[in-house]
């Protein structure tokens, strides 16, 4: 890094891979003062990268809690990203947001057996822990918590958390017991980690509302943060299950996002009738022979109850099966300006 007048005498030795916290820079006296300052800043930047802590993978609750207790004694905040693995860009977006807003990031990787009513679906759920570990480390995650089912549900475990009204319909109606499993494991993870914030994707809108409700009802102080759905270039919502789609099913599955887009486009013309919008969504999906519609509804964003009109805000939810792969999608609907309204 010689300056214009330094000649061959200016040399800036940079820290090696084992510099650690002892990283220092020694600059030849032949360096000009500006060069010395630039070299100092460059060295410090390299040292910070070298001192970055590596990802710690933990499988036991007590080990995770001990590690987090030390961080909290130092006044550090903790962000939690609960997952079932098979990471895609949606998961990575949650990690990045958590990293940006917290000092410590914990990602949990646990395929929760109690939220699967179909054991075949549980067995088929994509798993690639080695790849997930690499991706989490690349995102700067501090702790990857990968418990066994026995660690989460030890012998004699006999507690179930149920958020009744929000869990009874839609996914709850199609997948009996699903939300009891989700609510119970999320409650456990929130209490185990004691995070300041926890991050969830908005694609699973009903799940997000259930989690908001249980933290409120049980006085769990963790702030729940929903992150908008991440999509493929053609609009398909990212899901770990997408990898199981055949090429033809993958092409067809984009109909879910198309149905949601169509609903908003129709609403933009002034239509506010929620049932009419839902019917159009269902018709859009049913045109595709490879799609079996489970539901296509327009409901209240908070209560998930049916509504007559979208004038005060609404959420459109769709679910359909392609072969053996069940996919969800969601879109918040906005009513057109008053000047365009026609019922």
C-alpha cells in the first residue's frame, strides 16, 4: 500500500489466519501517514473477519441455554428462526433479518413429528442437515439447534398447547392435530431460547396468527415478526416441499400465485365481494387438472373468519395438492380506491 512518495520502503504485513485477538499491524516507517491510516483500517477489517465465531451446532436444551445465558450476561439480544430444515432462500431471508436486528441468532432445525397427521408425509419431508449447516454458517448464524424428538418430547411428556378458534378451520380442518403440534413445539422453542424476537414466513399465514395469539395469551415476551413470502421468478412461493414436485407439477403449481394475483387484479377494478373473489380464485386453480383444490378463501387477516367485503382489508389463502405435494400461498388484498368501487 505505498503512497506516491514511499518508494519501495512501504510494506504492510497483513494478519495471518491464526491472528485471532492478537492481530496487530506493523507498518514500515517508509509509509506516509495516509498510507499508515489506510493500512491500519484494512488490518482491523481483516481481523474482525478472522475473529468471527463459527457456527455452533447443539443438540441438547441445557447446552443451548447455557450458551445463551452467557450472551445475555453481556447484554446481547437474541433472535430465533424456527425451521424444519431443507433451507431455501425464504429461510435464509429470515436468518438475514434476524442477523440484522439481533446480536445472536439461533436457528432451530427440527422436523416436528407431532404436527404431521400423515406419517408418510413426515417420512417424505425433505431433509439435508449437512447442506443446512453449511448454509446457516454462511449466513453468520451463531447457534444451530438440532434436537432429537426425545429431547423435545421426553418420556412422560403430556402437555399440548391449543389456540382453539384460530386452529379449527382451513389448515386445522384439513390436517387434524396439525396446529396442536405446531403450537406446542413453538411454545417450547420460544421458552427454551427466550429470544427477544422470533421470525416466521408470512406464507404460513394461519400459523403466524396462531403464534401471535399464543404468545399474547401465555405472556411470552418474544416479539413475533412476519417476513413477506419469497418467490421464484415465475411467482411460485418458495417451500421446502417444492423439491418433490415433478417438472409438470412444478409448472402447474404456479397457478396458486396466479389465482392470488387475479384476485387482486379483480379487486383493483372495484369488486369488494369476498365470496366472489374467492370463487374466482378457486376457478383459476381448478382449471389445472393436476391441481386438487383444498380451499380458496378470502377472510379477515386477524381472525381468519369469513367476511362479506374486503373494504377493511382481507387476506386471500389458497391450498392445493399436486400429486402428493400439498402447497399453500397467501396474499393480502387491498380494496380499490372509492372512485372505482362497484359491488
